[in-house]
């Protein structure tokens, strides 16, 4: 079906109407820049422009009309053409097939910097919380460590799939809205072109993510509160242990923040769908700064101990969530007009594989914490310090992985395989350099860092044995995270899930038996195996010529 629009242009000092159309009755081929000579017999009133696709291998034809500013010189009959696109960059790029990043390095850095800041805020705040609790004593630190592990295991079980799936679904909804707005503008050319979403829109993906997050958060809060005792015993903390009472108190109070925590992670996924990584950083920064201010106040000034730390975290989580909801409410309509418009089925289907993978990771980490708790209060406290430092620095590379995922998904959706190659090669190189740098920095400073979390000489003695685990595994951990991001970018969720189940099963089996003879070192060796096998599995998939990365093993020019 032919789509037309008219635009007044200056022709030899007179205004004439130049119909812009996608009709195949063309009189000249128009390129991005350059001149052309009209064919004989063509009149101004018949003038039409046909936009051609310069990619001979692309099967995608541009359905959107492009408005152009043109000046006709009547003396020589040559058109000077400048192209001006009114459409959204994302929509226009997808439709025309021009998807290769102009500067991969710059684009990756611009996406990574806010993501790195966002990934670093929560772990750094958790480090501060661990440091404040550690000054209370090894029993308090060990009890809080077990409770934190339970809270993270339960709350993140559904949060990570929800975050990943909501990012994709929101991005798709935004593209659909942009396409609809652009089509309306082409039909009514007198309207001012929109740049992005000009008004609050109803996006079913956003409403679905929020409804699911609220429901899951309430369920998690009830489960953590009512079953706190059984969860602690499952982790190896019996009712007779000196850690049981403070651990249970900490867990019940932290459970109150579960709804806010789940919703905040869903909101981060939604903002990623908007390609906005700055707003979450802004909100996380305010909320976590508040927590750092409240920790010493509630723990020491009000003499609430571990309970004060839990209350400070809950206040911080609700602050972050409220701020992000306020910002999101300016962009979209949060509540759905009817429940039938929600995409529960799509979320459950797409999140199934990610859920399986997340469950494997969490179960492996739970086994590690459980076996460490069996080493006593000193061993558990030392393990908590090592784990928090390791996770804090490792999550920085996870931000790099998520940025690579976004670029690869964009290029792969447009079959720009050369662009995928370029992004993959660059992000892996950066990952290696980042991992080595982190290993050197931690190797030189870890003993000093450990002193910030505990003054107990027995705890610090055990911590020093974990330097090799924390520092030396950084290059492996960096590549493991990046390979996850690469496979997510190619939508290779089944392999990501099944490979993680195998890797987690092997590592967990080792950690169940190794500590009996190796002590806490057996747990750390098992975690090192876990990250090493993840890296190997990721690299193996990349080298598999019959898998989704087949184009990495060919130099066919048709990939360009």
C-alpha cells in the first residue's frame, strides 16, 4: 500500500508541493549525499522520491517515509539533497538495516559507566554494613552473614529473571509505540514530529513487571518472616547456636524490605528497557547514602546492634523504590486499565530458562555459605568478608557484560554479524584487562582491606588465607560474567541455563565433601571451580561452529 505525504519546497524561488512517497515510479536513485540528474520528461508535479536500501543482502525494506530538505537549481536541473530523519533513531535503524556501531569503544563506554556505578553502589553499601556489624563482634558478623545469604537467595530467585525479561519486553513495547507514533505522523505531516515518547503511555510490559514484583515481594516477605527458623537451621545454624537469635532477628527485620527490594530490581530492568541507566544510579545513590548515614546511628547510637543494621537497610530500600516509581510515573501510566492487558504468560515463558539458571547459581552459593557456617563463627565471619569483597569487585565486570549484551542484542536483531564480532572481541579484551587489574590491586591491598571489617585476630588470620581465592580468580570471574552477557545478547537462554545447572551441580558436589578435609579452603576452591567451569562453558559455546556463534568462524562478506 502506497504511503504519501506532501511538503512545500523552494523551486526556483517559487513554493511547490513535492509529494514524498514510497511508490516504485521513480525518476532517479537517491543516495545519502550527492546530486542526481532528473530523467527527461519528468515534471515537477510528478516528482517522487524512492528511498532504496543500499544493502544488497538485506531483505528489509524501509516502510517509513523520510522527510528531506531539497533545493532545486532550475538552471542545471540538479538537486542538492540533505536527508533529515524525523523518526526515532532506534526505529529508523532497525528498519533500514544500518546497525553497525560507528564507534564500538565509545558506545560501550557510554553504556558501561552508569551501569558500573549502579552495580557498585549496592555491594559497596553492603561492605559498609558488614564493616559496622563486624565491629560488634564475630558472633554478630557471622549471624548477619547467614541471614544476608538467606535473604539474597530467596529475594533474588525471581528478581534476576524479572529484571532480564522486563528489560527486553519494555524495549519492545517502546519500539511498538514509536512505530505507531511515526506512522501517525506520516499520515498527518502537519504535526510536529515526536522525539521519543511525547506523553505518558500505557505499556503493558511495565505494568506486568510491577504487578509481578509486588506479588513476589509480598510472598517473599511472608516466607522469610514465618519460616526464618527453618531457613536458619537449613543453613547449619541450630537453635542452640549463639548465632541463632541475632540471625533470626536480623532476617525477620530484613524481610520487611523484601517487597521494596523486588520492585526496585524490576524498576531497574524497566529503566534499562528505556535505555536509561542514569536514573537508577541517581535513586540508588540517594537511598544507599541514607543507609550509610543510618548504620552508625541505629547500630551504635541507639544501641540496636544487628537489628539497627537491618532497619537501616529496609529504610534505604523503600527510599530507592519510591524515588524510581516517581520518576517512572512521569513517563508511563503505571496501573493497567484492565488485567487482561498484562503479559503474565509471556513473562513466565521467557523467564523460565533464566529462572533455572538463577536457581543453579543461588543454590551453589547457598551450599558454599552453609558449609562455611559449619566451620564455626570465626570461619563464617572470615568467609563473609572474603565473599563481600569478591562480589563487590566482581560485579564491576558484570556491568561491562550487561553493556555488551545490549550492543550484541541490537546488532544481532538486525543481522549485523560483523558488528556482533566487533563488540564480542572488544568486550572480551576489556574483560581480560579488567580482571588482571583487579587481581593485582586486590593482591596488594587485601590484607589492609580485611582490617576494615574485623579486628578479631582469629578472623583476620583465616581471612589472609582467602587472598588467593579473592584476588587470583578475578580474571576468570570477569570472563565468566562477560560470557553470560554475550550469550544473553544472542538470546541463547537454553544453553545458559543447562550449562549453569551442570557447572553448579559439579561445584556443589565438591563443596559438600571437600571441607571435611580441607576446611574453609575447600569452600573457596569449590567456588573457584564454579567460576572456572562457567568461563570454560562460555568459551566452548563461542567456539562451537554449529551454534548461534557460527558467524564467528567465517569471513563471508555477506555478514557485513
